[in-house]
């Protein structure tokens, strides 16, 4: 909370990466996110949101208690840009939705851990992949950026995209490669690797035992 109040984004990032509770409140119900909304710290709000910080607060002002939302609190204090971002991102369901904010290394870790590039709350909501496509259309997804990683992860399996697949899918791909290279496969290695493997392996693939 102190890091957010003072705009120390790097410090807040280090704390969150070390499993600090993004929604922990003080005795009056104030949280890091409520402080970000009250003081208009947009970057801090985006960072906290990427770590799942709650956007609902039960605040105490002396003997009075009130329930507030992040968007309403930002509006009340005149931080309209922050309020607009909170409104636009209110249906985001995963850290991967925050590809304009999170680091490339965190994006890679999320993809490898199985984060869905097609996550959404309801039909019609934007997915991480859709957001990446929007950034690409604006010229804001150069190689090495989180958006570029998401776009690459959406491509069929290949040796180049293998590292972006979840652990279970990577294990399954290794299993299929071993089969393809076995003597019993009787298929050219290039055919197996570049034609058959992309059809066999998806982000939902799991290794089969036995």
C-alpha cells in the first residue's frame, strides 16, 4: 500500500512477484487498489489488476461504512482516465488479459503454465488473443513483446512455438516426436514433424501413459 501511495511501481512489482496479497486491507478497509483509485495512480492500478486485486471495497470513515467499487472511487476523486480503464477492463478474467502491462517474462511463464489465450467471462468479451490482435493492428506488438508472444502461442505447434505451450502439451509433443522418430513410424521425419505434429498437438493436449 505504501509503495502504491508513493507511486513506487518497481517496489510494488517486486512485492507482488514475491506473493504479496494484492487485496489485503487495513482496519478501515483500504487496499492498495483503493489507494490507487483515490490518488489516481493508473500504472499501479493496472499492475494490481494483473495480480487479481479486488475492485470492491468496504470502507470505514469514522462510524460510517460504505461499499465502493474501484471505478466509482476513481470517478469520485476526478481520475477519469483511470475510471475509463477500469470500466474497459472490468470483464478481464486472467493476468494474460493485461498484456499491455505485464512483462514478457511473466507472459511466457503464464503461457507455459497453461493460461488460456482465449479466456473470457461471457460470449462477446475480449480474450487475451483478441487484445493482442488489437495491439498488432496498431503496430504495438513487435517481436519480444507480450502481445507478440500471445500471437505466437496461437499458432499451430512447431519447434518454434513449442516453448510457449503448457507443460502437459509439451510433454505430449515430446511423446509424439519419439513415436515419429521410432523405427515403427515409417514416415519421413520432416512429414511427421511439420505436417502431422501440428495436428496432433494443441494447447489442451495431455501426455498419454501406457
